[in-house]
C-alpha cells in the first residue's frame, strides 16, 4: 500500500536527506573554527566583552562613599591647622618655651622652688639648676588698712641639680627678670624668723583642719585632701 503524499527515503516522520545532513555536520565539527572578526573601537571607549551580552556589557555603577564610613575620601585630610605645630597639642610640650628660662614652680604641698629649667620629659618631670627654695609665711604685722606686705619670705639655696616630679607640680610659670628683685606684697626677712612663723602657722592650720575633719566625719562625710581624720 502506497501513499502518494508520503516522503520517500526514510522511515515515517524522518526527513528525506537525514544521512546527508548528518555527514555535513560531522565535517563542520572537525574543521578549525574561523578567526573572530576584529571590531574597531573608538579611542577612549571601554572594551566590550566578547561572547556576552546584556548585563555583562553594562556600565558599572559609580562608587559612592559608604554612609557608615567604610570608604575613604580621596586626598590627604588636614587634621591640624597650618599655623600651629603638632607639639602645641601635647601637655608637656607647653614647657618647650620655658627651657633655659627662670621659672617659679609651686608644688601640691605648698612648697615653692625657683630656678632655671634645663630639661623635662613627657611626664612633665622638671630638672632645675641654680635652684633655691622660697619659704614664705603670713606677715603677722600686716593689716587690711596698712601698706605692709602681707607675706614674709626667704630664699634657701638648693645645691646641685633639682629634680621635681611632674605629678606634684601645681603651677609652673616664668619669672619676670625685671621685677623679681622687688616682688609685690612680699618682704624678705632672715631664714630663722620665716621658719618659725611658717611652723607656727602650719600647726594652727593642722588644728583647724582636724576640727573640720571631725565635724565632717561626724556628719557622714569623708574628709578631703589635707584634712586629718
């Protein structure tokens, strides 16, 4: 039984030249692939990816700084003003202008030393030469209405080199060389007189501090610095 409209050369549903098409495909697979065509690019343009399209050829988004600070701005950042040196922001470097000058140093225990500052370190430990200790006491003869100096003092020479611990320093300032011989409100007297007045006034202060400390402790308050419980 024959069908006039049925194609010849193969089983039902197969194309007529299937063997020839299969042989041609085998021959193309064993041949070397042709070289890729050269594409001329405009100067300054980014090269395009070969063999990919769509999102692979898209322009990357611009890089924006991270809101959390992950990205850094380009260029050096100015931290300090131009007219100020970096040493101005260090505590001990404030003594730089006082080196080789006469200074007056007041300690936490109310002792006072005057000398030439020769050196210091990062902890503000001071080294003084030609140093002397100034012992002062209140003048018992002074009154609010009189022009009598309120303080009496004497200078005791400190031999050698004087080293002062930085944590004990309360005030360190330069001395005015034009007015150091005639200090205002100060009268120089013999050392024995000043030491006697200073010792008596120190004992009086200790008695007053003891009374204050006992009153504060009785009220449930811890006495502060300089008060003996």
